[in-house]
C-alpha cells in the first residue's frame, strides 16, 4: 500500500499532523536526531532516525516504504546552516549552488531534489484544517484605532520582508518598526521589539507572498501569546487559512485575560 512520508522537524506540529493524518492514510516518518520529538514513534510505526543533513538515507527509506508523496513539517532552525557538521556531500552540493541561503530558497531546493528522486512534496494543510485560523477577531477584545493602523502598516512591512525571504514577523508601535524577524526567530524578534517599544507593541506574523505552503506553514501557539503577555504587547495579527494555531482555546483564554487582541486577516 502506498504511504505518505512525514519529514518531521521539532515542535508539536509534526505530532499533531501525525495524529490527524493517520486516520486517513498510512505513514512512514523521517525523524531528525536532536530535533524531532521521540513521541513520533508512538504515532507512526515506521520511523527512521537520521542526522541533520543525511538526505540520501531519508530518501532511500521513504522510497523503500512506498512513499511517493511526503509532507515536510516542523522546525529546523536556519542557524544549523552556520555549522554544517554532519552534512553529507549531496546536501553540501545543493547549498553551494544556491545564491541565497534563506529558508525559502533552501527548502525549495530540497523539494526539487526530492522530486528528482520520485517523491512529491505536498501541502500538509489538508490534514490540519481544524488548526487553521479562521478570518476575523479571535479574541474578546476588538483592536483599537492605533492597533488597526499598526496592523495595516505591519502587514505591508511583513509582506515586503517576506518577499525578500527574510522573515515572517514584524513588531510595530505607533507606526514605528521596532523589530524585523531574521535568523533569530519569532520569539527573539518579539523580545527585541518590546525592549525598544515597551508596553503596547503590535506583533504581525504572516506568510511570505511567495511562500510555499508545502514546507513552511506559519505557526502560533500558547507560547506565542504567553510571550506577548510577558512583554506587555497589545495585539497579535496573523493570516487566516495560512496560519496554524496550536492550543487554540488556551491561546484565546490567555489573550482575553491579558486584554490582548488577536486578529486573523
């Protein structure tokens, strides 16, 4: 029987995906040592553990399991590219050919390489529909006038930095850009922005205009909203149907308790 391959990074999203998808399809998982949760083995019987950069082992396993389609989901920090220890010759060759070492460029190159081997990378949102943000104000509190202006401005900025394949998050206050996400990731960008702007910052997190949803779905969760509460941010804007919300009920409860506005555009 043909199987769906799961290339699992870190975080809980690969586990959520595995629970949702296994009701519809048989799966074989590639887990990455040092990143993927060991719980994946409890959800998917056929699992192989590979080191970061062991592309050929992963491909051989998926093909041997009959996986001609695969989903790549979960985090692998872009910072691992700064130290390519353990990368095999093929991965190194792929990276050397790229002019840009930004996330989108690398993942697109890996997807192309998988396709050459007969494995089609597909959009995993099909199995995550219950986790996708619906459009509208998700929190109890509506955005005020200043927050609406900051959200509108932030949306323009985050789409522009996304077009340049820099990041997915911007922190704004009173029309001033406080932080733009780069290699440090969303949480660090939020902290940095709050250090400059103090209480009342607005966080906008969205997909890139050219974002390939086969391997890079924006995610927010309880940890995101707890951080906003900690730094006294006042609003979070995300993108409807293109953002996964983890722990939705808890996220909204925390937002409401902290009077944080959450909007899906």
